[in-house]
C-alpha cells in the first residue's frame, strides 16, 4: 500500500496497480506499469516498471499522473491466482486472508527488526496442524503493520471478505497486526451486513519465527472458529499467558489492553462471545451468538469517511484546540468520567470553557459524539450540569455504553453512508452489532 494520500489520489484518478501510467516531474516524463509498493519502500513514492524492465521510484510531490491504459483488473486477477491455495473442494473451504502484522512477520536480518513479509499461503504451509481444516484458500491482501491501516484499508478488507463469501467460503480468517485490530474488527462489523458465517480476525504478539510465538495457536483456534456455528465479526486471541484457551471477542467491544502480553485482548463491558480449546479446536459460544446461514448474502456497506477526528479530553485542553477541529467532517471525544469535558459549569461561556467552541462545531453541522475514556460504563449527561450543558449543545452519546474507538469507527462509517446531520445522529445512537450495550457488566451505576 502507498500512503493514504496517494491511495486516495489514485482512486480519484481511477488508477489501479497494474495500469500503464505516465508521471511528469521536473521536466522529465516516466511511463510504465504502476507496481505495488515494496514492503520496505517509501510510502510517498510511486514505483513504475519502465519498458526497460527497471523499476523507477518517483516522489509524488509536484508530480502529474495520468492513466494511459487499463491493466489493473488483469493484474489483480494474476495476483489472486498466484496467492490462492486449495487442498480439496472449492465451496467447502475456509479462506485465510493476510494483511500483515507480527503474525505475518519474520526477523529481517539486515535490520534486526521484525517485518511483515510472510504471505497467507506460507502461514498455512508452516503449520501441519492446520491440515484438518483443509480445504483452505489463501490470499494476501496487503502486507503492512496495522498502525498504517486507514479507513481505505478497511474498505478493501471488507470487499475482499465479500468476494470470498461470494466465491463459496464457509468462513473467513484475517491475519492482522494487533495494534489496530480492534478498529478493523469494528469497521468490518459495520461494513458486512447480513453476514452468513464467521469472520475471525487474529494476530500474534510474537512473530512466527520465535519459539514463544502465539501465532500457531491463534491461527489454529481461528480456523476452528471460522467453521463454527455463528455469523459475526470477532477477534480470536489467547485468553491468558498459558496456551490453554482462546477467547472470541465481539468486533465492536474489544480492545488491545496490554502492549505485549499474549492475553492482551479483552472484551470491554461485555462477556466474550465464546472460547476455543486449542487442544482439538472445540468452540463454545454464548447464547447471544447469531447462528450461521449460508443462504444469507452480504449487503456490503464499506464506505468510510477518512476525515474524522478522535480526541482525548484532558485537563488543560482549550478552545483554540477545539476550533481547529472545524476542518473535520465528524469529531469523537473520549471524555472524562461520565463523558465530561472542561466547560466550567459555573460559567460555561467563560474563557476556560470549551463549550462555546464545541457548540459552534455542532452548529456548523459537524456531528460531535462523546464516549467515555474510562474503560467501562456509559455516558451519562444528566448527573452533573457539565453533562447537561454538553447534551444541550448537541453532543451525541447520552446513555451510550460504547468504546471510544468503536464510536470513532462508527462515525467514519456513518459519514460514509449519510450526509444529513440528523440521520448521522440517528445512526450513531442505533445499537448495532453489540456496539452499544444496554447494561455495563462491571461498575454498573
Ligand atoms: N505494530 C504492529 C502491528 O500492529 C505489530 C504488532 C502486532 O502485530 O502484534 O501490525
């Protein structure tokens, strides 16, 4: 993947990897096939295969690009064929899609650091225990660290999953970096309406070339989950330090809550959707699981805004900061306590208050939502006058028990579906895919 900015520009010009393009820069013209960015390449430079066979990298700033000839569709088809791997009958298969992250990384001996370089096919080939899940189809969508994911990547992953179900997959596993896996899980939950079968995201905290890697167990348990009788987006990761159990966490209620532990993933404000025993792969689901039904066809809603701001409220935040958010299409606040911000409730129009600045964002048509920065519990805008002022200013979220990152993803998604502020508000507050729970499991008021 190129940088989000280049990807957006290519999309606008209708240019795909594999197309023949011309790039003009500083009086020089280059013509050739647009190549995928090499894993370790500069995200801000286009790579073009020239007619000489050499690749040229051209920095994008100040370049003019034009499409000369289509070639993208056949290139994608060739790539897909190269990546596919079946052992058995198509139509009864599970698909493993790889996107990068530690699970698809190995040590790069040039730098001593780990790098995402393993494709989906090699991942499956490395673990003989996966044989029992054959037929398995493999495909690598991209090979990046998940901190580099953007809403454009979510759109592509959602499309790839729909293609897999349309092609007969009985379940889909996504290998993904752990850092932003929760965001992608929420994005896929919203994008894939009417899901027929499980979509299971998994990752690893230790790369597969280390003896202590959690990758083999996480992939094994995810494959078992992908065959199970449910039809939701979830994350499947170690439940504890030991290798005795994996948890399945619902896609809208899951957070990476530890930087390095293999038990890092936690369901927040709800119980895990289920668990998988790594010895034998037995899957136990809780009663809220939605049963699979292969007759369902996915209604793909994978448009996201890339112009939403997620802001952490902190002591000392001021109006000058808030005023800068006017350039966004939507704003999500992770507020203190019950969903608060410094608005000087005794004198809400004072200099110290950010209320007037928040109010003018809302009045200009920018939806602003509030989620709690506390790990658990709901936004309550009625207990303190701070909350009442925020609610009266039109801040969305009173009563919602939701995760700030899910709220952010939902705002990106809502703005991808609708432009009308009233409808955005209605979408944001509509409970979907378990994102807004009707009770808080811990610390219920
Ligand atoms: N930061 C990288 C990522 O999220 C590696 C971490 C991981 O996969 O565990 O992709």
